[in-house]
C-alpha cells in the first residue's frame, strides 16, 4: 500500500511496516530553517515563564493548570538537551519516556499541551530505510523540536522578560529578577542547579554530573533508611 510524504509517493512497507505520518519532512533537509541558536538564559526564561503560566492559569480546585506537571518535566528535560549553538533538539519518544519514567500516552499529551500553548513546536521527519524491496523505502524518525515562549507567558515574568527598565525602576527590577531566580532555583536538583549557575559549558557539565551522582547517592541512602526502618517496625 502506498502513502504520501510531502506530495511524493513512497512505499510504506519499510522497516517496521508503519506508514509515514502526514506532513513529514526528510531528515537533514528541513532543520536548517527550523532550529535556531539560543542561550542558557533564554532557555531558563522559557522554563520560568511556563511555570508561572501554569500557576497563573490553574483554575480553583483543579490539580493542574493548562500544561500539567508532566509537560513541565518534558520542558525541563528539553532545556537540558537542546544544543545552544545550533538549537538542535530531536530526542526520540522512547528516550523521553525512559528518562522521565512516564507512559508514552502521558508524554504525547504533554507534548501536545506544550505546543497548543506556544511553548514548543516540532517537525515530523523521515529518512531512507536500509531495506530491500521495490521503490524508495523510508521510515519515521524522531521529531525536530524547537522551544519557545508565548508573549502572554513572558509577560508574567515582568521586567525580567527583557523589557527595558528606567533607571528609577532598576533596583525594583533587580529585586524581581532575584525573586524569580530564587523561586526557579528551588525547583532544581543539583544537576540542574549546576547547569543554571555556571556559564562555562564544560565546567557546567562536569558539575552537573557530580550533582547527579550526589542526588543518586542521597536517594539511595533514603531508600536504604526507609527499608531499615520498615524491617524493625
């Protein structure tokens, strides 16, 4: 059975025999105009804007806001994966679910929420499959993702969103920024804190690995203590 990819006919019996999804683009030919370079500061600003947006738009009595906790986890993971220089960001769905220990359906819903509210966009992609058979055979590969923040969310950050402040407001702006950063830092583990605080990328990576190891060790100690307590209970 034949399928259509960007108007061209392809044999959908490739590799895993799954059809290529509609509007998929060939890997390596579409990302240049889609990805764009960014910085650690801009990515952290997107994270803070998303968290503020989630709190501001949460309805009374509801557990989550319009994004949900898993969407914020996905966004934080993407903030650690994105290549600042090129903007490259293309983790597979399996990688995301494994790293977050979340179900595939939950991650798919989270991705959709992020896109619907303007914090994420993506391109579906395909590539030639090294299989035998008649005609050009292709397979679906991971999406190319791009982080962003809608103006309505950035507005929640006040002056820290990048709007220029007058000299008289400069002290207030610094206080607001410090308060936002302190609130954001409280949500980070040691690995994320290193990446946020250190500008040198190599040093940040080294400290992030160290922080991750410490977090893992502390988590193991807590688990061991709980097990010991239960055994004597």
